[in-house]
C-alpha cells in the first residue's frame, strides 16, 4: 500500500535531518511549498510538521516558520516528556494544537459553520478513534455537541420512534441526568445499581410494564460505584431493549481507561436501539465541552434539528484543536500515560488495603476506593463525623442511603486510618 502524502512529508524531512541535509537551526520549507511539492492540502502539510514538532525534530517560530531543533539528534531521548499528576503535559500538548489552530484560521473566528453535526475534520478524527476501540461507524453518523449535558438535554426533548415518554435511570448515577429529570419535571423511573450490577428481572419488568423511552446507563466504570457490565449482561440488556422497543443511551465516558477493551452495547446492537455517547472530559479536562454521539438514523435528523434551534454553532476553534490533538497521536500518548498512572495508584491502594485486617468490602474505581457499608445497621456516625468522606449524595434523585463511601487516591493512607478508627468506635 503506497504511503500517504502526510507520511511521505514526515519521512522525508526526518531523513533529511538525520542524514545532515537539513542542519540544526535551518528553516523548513513553508507549508505552502510543501503542499505544492507533494500535491496535497495545506492541512496535510501542517499536520506533518506538527508530527515532526511532536517528535522533537523541529520547532515553530511565530510569524516565521519551522526550524530544525538544535537538540533534534543528540538529546532527543532526554527530551521525552511524561504526564505529571497534574496533567501538565496534556495541557501543554493541547495548547500546541490550539495555537496551531489559530494560525491562519480566521474563518473559524469570523464565520459560522453550517453543519450542525460538527466540524467535519473532527468527526473523521473521532471515527478513527472509535474504530481503534472496535466501535464501527461512519463520520456521517457522528454528531458533536457542547458536552454530554447538552446531548442528554436534546435526547430528553425530542420524540423517539417508539413514541414513549419515561426515562429510566440507575440509582446512583451521573448527577446531571438526575438534575435534568427533576428540574424539567420529566417522567422517569429508577432501578437500583449496586457494585454487583442491576437486577435484570426487574429491568425486564420495568421495560414491559412502563412506558420507557430510553434507559440511561453507564456501561463500564460506573460512576460512582465502579461496576462494569460483563458481556452476558450486555447481551441480555440488548435483548430486552429490542424485545420491548426501548432505546439504550450508553454513556461511555470512561472508555479510554479500559485496558481490556470490553465490547460496547453499540457493538452488540443489531437493531439500531443504542445511542452511544463519548466525551473527552475525563481524558483531557472538563472545560473542553465536546461530546460525540452515534445516533440511530431514525433519531439523528430530529436530534440535529433540535440542536440547531438551541445551539447554532459549537466552538469550532476547540473542535479543530481536538482534531489535531487526535490526529497527531497526542491523545493516544496521553491516554496511555494516564492509564499507567491510574494502574500505579490502584496498585498502591491495593497494597495498603491488603496489609490491613477487617477491611470492609471495597472496590478500586478510576478515582478512588469505594467502601461498601451495606452490612452495617447504620452509617449515621460516619455521616456525622468530621471525616472528609464522599457519599456522592447528588448521585441519587431521592434520599441518599449512605451505604457507600469513597476515598480518593490522594492522601488515601491518612484518610483510611481515620475511617478505620471511626468504624472501630462504631
């Protein structure tokens, strides 16, 4: 298979630097000249230079161009940057992409973009990202929104082909879906989710007896309990959704932290009953506010029409920056670094807890250790203690049962000792 124009540019400049044809400090041909030489678009040429910059072969000088990096050969190993706990490198990489987006992109600042589905370049970038995770779709089926909250709001407002009205949510769950239901006074039903999952017989009874429009669920690394459905459970939920004509809204917001690459509801669905949601907040930073949806064809047009009414234009600058961030493999590099960091945190927590005796049942999640106190007659002393405990009250529509407590990985050792002392007194 012939190499792409992008790869040809990267390989040629890198070889010229390595064999001395391009010397330290020498200016690289401009984006326009590279585009003319390789008969490609300016975006392709710029993407190639961004990759070389990421690989530490070249650097950019504002209003001047790109130059061979002084340390491109001898010190390249020393220049490898790691992601620190404060995610500094993620910020730096995204800032580079944002700066590149602003160069010569005045049309993104002073013009509107007519495609409500979102920036085409980003939809293609997300398509490739999803493909790598065994989520098969086309760019045409991807719709971008200003965060998951906007996506859920629109889904709650538009009519679905099944003609039903009620929304089924797990309890506990993502607090914003709870807020959405209560503030808008939408009809809803709830089903309990525990660290072991949900009762599938109860789910079938609700699907059969109630008027369920869609079932909102977090398939893996559930917030806040950390539970993930296994394949058998997913297949049964899909079967019930098809049988009773209920849509599944699959909020896969922590998919990037799944080293096992478990299959999604979307992958298992063969009847267009799954709406897949992927956000980038957990992998990058919450303020990004870009979410990608995969919508069944019989819902997509209604969704886009409603989005046009409430949000004429999503942030094109951020969309273009995210596209560059994905295409230049910065997303994957930092995802792997965050995954490695998470595994290290889990390892430390596991070692700490295994050394203790009479530890209450617990589960390691993506953001801390969840302790299960369902066996206690009352957790009131914990609730009224001065400990910094997370009972995630906002994750419940109704009263929080205070059955679960989460300690975050930061300062886990100190906080766990305090928790232990409180339990011993109880």
